[in-house]
C-alpha cells in the first residue's frame, strides 16, 4: 500500500482517506492504519480526515450507516473525543464540495501553525 522510500520523516500533518459510498461496507480503516504502522515514522498517529464520496448514488440510510461506521474508527483522545473529521460529498452537490474545500483549507492552515 505505501511505497514511498524512507528517506526522512514525512511532514504529513494528517491522513486523508476517501471512501466510495458504494463500497463503504467493505471499508476497513484499521487496515489502512495497520499499513501506516508498518511504514512507521508516526504516520498511524496522525489525525484522519475521511471523505465519503458519491453520496448522490446511495440512499440517505446508506450514508448514515457509512458515517457511523467511519466514526467508529476515527482516533479518539484520552477523553474519548473524536480526533479527525468525516465529510460526505457528491460532485453533484456544489454546497458540500465548497464546504469540503473550505474545511480542508482550515485544517491545513491550522496544522501549519
């Protein structure tokens, strides 16, 4: 899964994971995290940003179920508060796309302070 050569610690502030709404039931975030742990250098400890895409192609019931499943796998701090975010988007939903872009900019700017 991860093929980048280990030359120096990655300057990654967070991990982005994009999941197609049609295949959310097969998604196993812990598998992604396991790969990141194997790679090392603290990548598995970074906050995650999960994006559920193609939400226009599934029912709201599927979107809600996928969101709950994804939330279950997000990292939590010692107090149980979720670290990371989940976004639901569709290329047909201009408002959701704009919100995603704005939120990603905020996250990236905050991470670079």
